[in-house]
């Protein structure tokens, strides 16, 4: 205990001594020298304790004069003139109740709002919205209360009656705002001010109202024209949700007014054709041709019309805006991360770090928004460094039925279809689709919110679906009550037109004229959007021309001079002065320095690093993401170094690849969120929009890539055949059988190979440091943009046999086939050729050495697709006496490359040669879970490969 504490706790300060001590203290306060040194020292200590105002600097005052002053004032009755009345606590409590009522409307008003155009349900009883819930009576309605925390009036007070009307008008008419779940007070106040200052009602000019009606008329007009001209054909009509077109028109124009120059849109089927014609300016005649079965001749497969994307340059109220609609498969919501990736690539290209110039817009269906998991995955990325886009505008075309859900109790477990966005605290504006002005108003509000707070925001247009899920459905089979109401509904256009006629904005004749005018445009097949800027040149647009006619066989000079490799290698092994790396990392850097100087062979990590470093040094941007991309799942990469003496959680990291040279291209490495589907979709979108960046996604284990199978099937493997969209995305999928069990062994090579056709992707399995160096550089240097799937190793990362001399990086190139490398193997003596891919090569090479089998040659297939027939044939022809060709693989027989590779082997075999298989037996699981069984299988497949006799699969008839 300190001496001061001891002094304060001594008993002589209390009890009968207290008056004496107080008298001494009064003397001290009047004159510190009037007391003894011992007491002065003690009282001096008291002055360092906080005073009643909490501050140490405030000195205590002598108490006696103050007491005397109060006594004198009391004698003179000085206090009688300032006696206060007792406060009326009933008024104060009622003010509290009024504040509670205001909070209730802000929180619960959306539940009482008139949102359903079909009015199928009675408005719910919400006691908290009734003043009587708080004990307020009719007599209180004309009482005046404070309104200082509202924005209804500039006055500081309002009667309860006026306040109640303002609350109901603002929060319970055709707009239902949800924002009180947000934790940012400034964001909540911003929304309150915007809504309450206008009572949730836009004040549009007659010209603006006529424009809105024109948009609604065009939306309805296209659907009705198609319905009569192409009877029964699928088009996923927008009828019942026409206000969406008015919303999108406002998105384009309002965003253009506020600095947005590019908008990237993702949406599913509903309303897509309407969007293409009435917003993006696609020629109706071109759309009609698609209905009539005409198709693009330059696509191998093509796609249905309601999946196709489009882009155009539009003239808006704020200037030119480039609008892109992403191609989209039938897998609902999967386009979301693709759009986000495309938008981020465009932002990065512009240096648009806040998303002020590029806006992502996602259009959802109500059932899919609530039901598809990729929605949550994409939302989870919204505010992260690697995937944020400055906020996304979400628009839900909420037809209240989804697909054919006949009972709303089966559609979801939440009140609203938009409740998922509360996980990122995004505001939601529910709006009645029969009030087009309200729809446009919340569109402005949402865009302004996104611009102000750089955050996602949602517009939920509550509408209906006039026809079935598609035009061949009979929805009344499962929804008789809903479709009875829909049959009685006059249509949004008619309701709004009648309203404007009643307001005197238009005459009946003018309304009919809009309908006839649009019908004539359709008959003539003429464009409805003016002006579409056909000659506009955007300096940020990407030129894909150099990549269009390239072939995978085109040569790429991927070697780098030794001196340059050494210079760059030395550079990327340095750390800043005073930066303390982990002892293990320090050893790794020292080892890599030796590799860079040619004093040690290069391992996989250094081969990869030199590929990245030489590319960024030459001006090629690199982006690599994955769940452990910075360090590498198997701690082989260490692209991000961490100061072991860091003092802040958000400081103390260093990325050598960002410091290769002065004018280098950017290098970005991101440890992704724990997601495969959304992250891979994002990277596909990024790579599709940016061919000049080496975009890499790395799986933690290749096994987990099947969590993103939809992206692989619908985009990566087939996007070019369906839509003509090239993409240079690179996938790194750790693959290898080392006894780690069913979920840590296989990247499912067989599935990728099954998808291979039309030279759509590249599938490679490199086996040494030189090969990964050259294949990564080839992906950028060669003007050939196809997805590259790399089945990367695990145990080979540190296998000395898989290292390469520095010279191989200088003079070599990527080899799709690696022939026999053992100079002691005489081709004339070879009777059997083992053909394999991946890690098993080293198992075979070691087994051959142990068995001293000089009659067996081993050929590695490093590129599985496209298959390099000429290179493989050249290797096979070296062994004219070999009668046995055996394919060897780690994977079970029904998996791995075996079923794919057979016909390629047959094609290059000669008469008299037999083909055999050595590998694990067919299995329902990718790998066994027991280490002992794994080792048993591994030993067996090696024995099969070298057995004196083997059972051939078949014999070549050549």
C-alpha cells in the first residue's frame, strides 16, 4: 500500500479528531504556511486527488467563508425569491411516451404500411403504434410536445395530433422503411431526416410524372406486344412489376447525375427482356429475331434469350453512363458475386477506391433472395478490403409468390424476404409497386444513401406476377385466391394514368397516345431508348481484340535472364530495417536468397514467387485470393510477412512482392472470407472484366472447390461457348494422396476433365518449381485468355526431387509433356512405359530405382487438357520396343484422369501395344480415411505398375 493510502486510512483522521483535522484543513486552505510541515505535506497530497468536477487541477476552497455566506443570506431571506415549483411529472412522463411512440413508428411502421397492391390481407394490429398503448388519450392529442428529435417541422414543438399524422404519413403509407436495426446513429438520423422532412412523399413536377408514366407504359407495352405476337413462348413477363423499369430508369439517371460512369447489373429472368429493350436500348427487332429462332453464328452453343447479357452507352441527366447487364444462368442469385467482381475490376482500373464511379446493381426475386445461400456469402464480402465495391444497390422484384409456392408459410422463416441483409445492417425500403412515384423516390433515396455511407442498400418493390412463372404455366392451379385478385387488378399503368388524369397532369387522349406510340415502335422494331450513344469511346474500356484469335499452341517466351532473376530474387528476400520476422520465416528468406543466387535449387514457393515478381516487374497486375492465400495453406508461400514485434493489430505487415521495382504493377494478396462459391464467382467476374490482370483463386484444399461447382459448371467451363465471354481466371487446387482422408486429397480432376471441350479451359498438374514458374508466366504473356486450372501439390512443396535449377527459369518453357529424365534409361531396352501425372511420378521414379528396372520409362503428362498429342507422340515413339503402356494414378479408378485419358493414349499407341491401368480400385469416396489402408493401397498401385505381368485393358488395333 502506498504511503498516501496509508495516511488516508489512518484512524486518527476520524472519530473525535475529525473537527480538529477540519479546522487545520481550513487554516491550510487559507494559508498553507499556518500549519506544521507534517500536516502541510499531508494536505498537499489531497490537492492531487480529483476534485468534485473530476479534475486534479481544481484546488479545494476554504469551507468556512462559504458556510458563513450562506448563513448571512438565510438571515436576509435571500433564498425566498428563487424557490422553484415542484415539476409536473405527468407532463414529463407523457413526453417520454411520445418519444416511445415516435420510436415505435420508426421501428414498426413498415409492418403497418400499405405495401401489397393486391390487398390480400387485413393490416395487422400493432399495439405499439396506438397512443393508447402508452396511456395517451384523446385529450392529449391537442397537447404540445417537443419535436426536437424529429424532422417534420422547423418548430421545436408539435401537437400530438399533428405528430401522429406525420408519423403515419411517413412510415405507414406506400413506403415501409426498415433502418432502426442499424448501429450507426449517423446513418439512422440521415434516413430519418430524408423521410420525415418530406413525409415520405415526393414532390415531382408534371414533366417528371409524365416521364414516369411513359416508363410504366413502355414496360407494359413490351410485355403485351410479345404476349400477342409470340404466343406461349417463355419470356418471364414483368407484368405486375412494371414499376421496376421506372426504378431502373432512375438508377441510370440519378447515378449519372452524381458521378457514376459505369453501372454493372445482375438479374435473373423476370423482367430481363424488358430491361434490355426499355432501359439498355437493345433493338426490339434483334429481340424478335431471337424469338423467331435466329441465333449468333459465332457461338458454339449459345443460350436462351433471357440469359443473355448486353452493354450500351446511355446519355443520362448527368452525362454518358456505360451500362452492362451480366450474362446469367438459371441458377438464381449465382450472378451476384460475378457482378461484384466485375464492378471491383472496373473500379480498380479507374483507381476508384470508394466506388464513386462504378455502381453494382443486383436485381433479385423474393424467393431466391431469401432462399439461396450465395446471397449471404456475397453480402458477407461487402465491407471487406478484398471484395468491397463501395456498396451495392439491391432491388427485389417481390411478386409475393416466388416460383409456385402455394402457401406463404412454406416460403421462408423470416417476416420479410429481405431480412438476410440485416446481417450487414443494410437499410431496406419496402415500397408498393402500384405507386410508381414512391418507387422512384426510394430509388433516389437508396442511391444517395449508398453514395453517402458506401454501404449496401435494398429496395423491395412489392408487386405481383400477372402470368405464371413462365408463360406456359397456369398459376391458378396452386394460387386460386391470389389470381382471382390479380384478375381483378386493372394494372399499375392504368392506376397511375388515372391518377395523373385526375390531377390534370395529362388528358385521357394523351395517355392513350403513349400506348399507341409505343405499340408502333414495336411493330417497326425500332429502338425505344434515346439516345443510345453508338460512337461513344470510354477510355477505361477493355480491348479484348488481341485475345480473340489466339490458340493454346501459340508460343510464349516465358524465360527470364539469370541476372534479372537474381536481382529480383534478392529484392523479394529483403525486409525493412527494424522489421522482425519469425525465425522460421527468416530461415525461409535466407534459403530463398541462396536460390536466387543459384547457390541452391529452387523449391515450389520460390518458383511461384519469381513468377509473380517478374510479372509485376514487367507491368502485369496480379491478384491472388483464397482462405490462406497470404501464407499458403501449407506455409509454402509467405507472400505477407508479419512483424513479430508489432504493437497494433492493423499494422506491422510487409509484402515483398509490392516492393519489387519502382514502377511495378500492383500485387494484391487477400485472405478471403470462408467461402468458396461467392469468392470464386467474384474472381470469375473480376477476371472476365480485366484480361490484363493475373487473377488467381486458391482453394485451401482442392477438395473444397466442389462448394463452388455452380460457378465452375455455369461460368468457368461454359461461359465462352454460351455467351462468347473469355476469361483468364486461374484456379490453384491443392491435390495429392498423402493419407489425409476423403476431404483432403482430391481436387476432383475427373470433374474438370469431363467439362473439357472446344479448348474451353486449360488443366495442368505441374511437378516442379520450373513448371509452375513458366505456366504462371505463360498465362499472362501469351495472349490467350482461357481459364487455367492448376492442380497444385502438397508434399512436393518441400520435396527436394521437385526442385529446379535457376537456369531452367532462364532458358526453359512450360512443358505439357515431360519425357524420361534419367539418362541411364536406354530407350532401346524399354519394354514398358508408365504414363502418369502429378505426385505419383516421384513415387514411381523412386520405386524404379529401388527395383533397378532399366526397362521401364516414365512419361509425365503435365498438361491434361488440351492434350498435347504431338509432344506425347514424340515421347512414345522413342520406345519402339515397348509393348506395354500403363497409365498410373493415385486416384481411384473411377476418378482422376483415367477415363478421360484413355482415348488420348489409344490415339498415340501403335499396333501390338497394350494399355493397362495401375491405381486404386474404384471407390465411392475420393480417398480412404485410415492411414494404414492408404499406405496399403499406395504400395499396391506401385506393385501393379512394376508387376512382371499385368492384365491389359485392351490392345491397340493399329
